[in-house]
């Protein structure tokens, strides 16, 4: 195993940090896409568990809605 000097390691880290800073800077200079939803809509359709995720989400929303409606019911006085 070759020993890498501390100076070489710091130089490598500084280089990587510069690269990361440049990437962040270029990302922050981009204007947000007003049609971002069109870019992601349907992107998970080929995901193997997509239908299961949709089913579980639907089940959860139904349960939460039922609980919410039950909480809003006013008891007879």
C-alpha cells in the first residue's frame, strides 16, 4: 500500500471541492423550469413496483380521509 502524503490528499480534496462548488454554482444560475411537472410525469411508470406504490398511496389517502371525516362528525346532542 502506497502512502499518500497529507499534502497530496489535501490537494485532491481541494480539487474535488472546486468541482463541487462549480456544479452548485451552475445549478443555481439556471432558471427554474415552469413546466417541471411535465418532465417528471410518467417517469416512474416503468418502475417495477409502481403499481404497488400507487395502490398503497390510494389506500393511505382513503384511510386518512375517512379518519378526518370521522373527526369532523358532530355528535347528537
